[in-house]
């Protein structure tokens, strides 16, 4: 294989404008307000609107700024993985890359399944026909991704414009036919604020996540500084696409109808949704138009996530932390075709499944990512001082320490709250899911060698463990963090699920009949893992201490990722 057809250096650079970045981000994050319908009956119409307006400020805006800052100083293929790696080393970098990539692999199948479901509402289909729709969707967008990132951006732009126009129409029709107070009631009857926030926070987190995914393709953009600009434009666009149609939809429909909102609203005759606004005031045919838009929306998300997710294992493989066949790049198009094809195959397999358990794990992967991202930003500020960035005219978050408390603090706090408020099944399954990271690292590092293959001097290996120097301490710290989350989380869950929440099997997807027992297991397993983690960390400090940190050269580090020098593969 020639040097031009492997690794990050083999990727083709594309001249993508700010508008292309904006619309790819729009597809990665929003692609329409589908999903918000479930918040309205769960939290109340008033609380739904409050959450939709508050979360851009305390969640989306901080995350987009954190991503913009890191993307400006380290504009690299792999995004969050590279930032965590440069901040905390190989082990934590791998965890971040693993969580982000596995999360995409898991959830991508849901978009295909949703499209098949929407199409079957329009046209009655046999099981074979449904499978044909799934295969057709995967094939079409796999081909687009194999053509190149520029083509992905062009398709995302077209689809995004259609989606924005559809939801703008909902907002306009809703405002013209305003008849009720959309804020009443703020909460459903007999609901506390905890109930209302708990019913909507996790969906809001999900609706406003994905800004970091664009960074996975940073190495393929000729001018990566367009990414921070795109982030600042995309964030308010997404927020407006959520708030205005929801506000208009609630205001123009009869009082009390908010209880019937559902993701199937306007499509099945009983449930209410954004399509109902158009069918009520413009005719039934517009329900089918909006159903087409729902299909377009899921296709847009799938298209961009196929591009983003396919770069995950590719970048890990480039650092010898995954099988080397993942680094192959097509000669003509300069795209990681093995990564794209592998994600397409996995997507087809997963879209046949019941995703309840998978989603439980996927949510925690995502939230774990949003905890380590701000911590990485804070660490990189010490390694790559702001003063040096100012000399280069790079984007950075202004406002000093106070601003960083806001930008870094809110994502961490909200992620922890979301981990706990999702319930016992999410926390238990999620902790199991994120613990696959150290296991995968241990196996893959020993097999493929990791960073030491290309640079053994700066990335020495402990001959006894065959892991990077200091990894014993890092694994111990990971165990302590996981144990603390389980042990202290169970106190909250015992109150939230049983004492306050009046636990019942019908309210849960996983562990439905054994929630009290699972909570008890979290206590004792968490305590045991904390003790074991402390022992491992203490042993590591004596036998496997991390290397002392060296002062980072911002010019050399930036040039490394801007030029993406070829590794010996």
C-alpha cells in the first residue's frame, strides 16, 4: 500500500466553506425538532419551552465553545480523541475515542429503523420490503460518503434547507393561528419541578448534543478555522428550529391537547405533533408532506453521522490502537473507505434490533464524553497557553477563569445529573458500557502497540504490563471514578426510584423487576471497585509511575496536526 493510501496523511483535503460546516453541524445536532414531542406530556408545555430555551445557554453554548476552542488550536482528524490524548495521554485519549465511536456505531442504526418505520406509515409494506428500504438507505448514503466529505456537506446542505423550511412553516402557521397560552400549564397536574425537569432533561441533552462530532473530520478541511465559525452559527440555528415550531404548535392547538403530543403525532390520527399543525390548518395532504420531511431528517442525520463515526476507529488505528486495515484510504477519493463500509455493515445489523438496552448504554457513552471534554480543555489551557494562541489569531473562550467555570462547569454538572436522573437501568447499564473502554484498551494496546510503535522514546511501554508507562495509575483512577459514581449514585437512586418515585416494574426498560436489588448491588460493587482502584493506583505510583510532563511546544504541536505527517504503518 502506498504512503498516500493509508493513515491520516492519505485523507483528501476539501475546501469546505462555513456554510457547509453549518449545515453538517445542523444535521449532526438537530435535523429538525423530532423527539421534542415526547418532552411535552412528560414535563408539561411550559416546562418544555423553558428547557428548550435554557439548554442552549447552559449546555449547547458551552459545549460548542469548548469544541471551537480545541478545534482551533488542534484542528485534527479525530477531534475529542486527539484533544484528550494531548491533554492526558494515550489511555484517556483512547477512552474518549472509544466512547465517541462506539456511541455512533450503536445509535446510527436507530435512524435507519426510524426511516423504515416512517415509510411503512405511508406505504403498507411486507417485512422483505422494509428490509429493502433499510438496505437502500444504507447503500445510498454509503456511496455518498465514499465520494468524499465535500459531497457529504453538499447533501447535508440540501436536506437541511428542506428541514428548516418545513419547521419554519409550522412556526408561521402556528403563530398566525394563535389561540391558547403555550406556557399553560407549566407542569402537569401533581408534578413537582423535579418531575418536570426529570421528564425532559435527558431528551434535551440528546437534542442539543453532537457539536463535537464535526471535529472528527477536522483533518479533511483545508481551512479548519471555518469549524469554530460554523459552530457559532449552527448553535442558534438549531435552538430556533426547536423553540419556534414548538411554541407555535402549542399555541395554535386546542387547550389540553398538549397531553397527546407524540413522535407519531400527525401520522396516526390520534397523537398530536408538528404535522398536526399543518393538517389542521392546511389539509391532510400536508401530513404526508411532513412525514416525508421526517424521513429526510433521519436521512440527514444518518448521512453526517456515517461520515463522523467512520473516522473514529480510523484515527485510533492510525495510532496503532485498532487493527491496521482500518487506516486504508481510497486512492481516488481520499476517504477512509474501510471505516465507512464497516459502519454501514454494523448499522444494518443493529437496525434489526430492539434498541432499548443499546440506547441505555449509548446515553452514558455520550455523557461520559461531555464530562471529559471540558476537563481536557482546562488541561490544554495549561499546556498550550492562551497567549500563544492569541499570537496566531486563534479562537479561544474569553472572560478568564470566571468564564471557564461557566463553560466547563455546566456540561459536567448536567451530565452527572442526567446520568442519575435517567434512572437505575441507565446508570447500571451505562457504567457497564463505559467500563468496556479500559478492557478494550488493555487488549488493543497489547496487540497493536499504540503510540509507542511510532515514537517509543516519548511513549515508553512498561515491559511487565506491556501498557504505556503510568497506565496502572490511570486504570486505578478510572476504577475510583466508576466506583464513586456507582456507590454515591445508589443513595440518590434509592430515594428517587423507591421512596420518592414509587418504583414500579412498568416504568423501566431494563432490570424492571429488580430495581431495588440492582441499587443494592451498585452500593457494594461500587465500594469494592473504589477500594480496588485505590490499591491499583497506589501500587502504580510505586511500580509504574507516569512520566513527568514536558512543556508543550504549541507551534510544533499545531504544525503536526495541520500537516498530518505520515506515520510508519
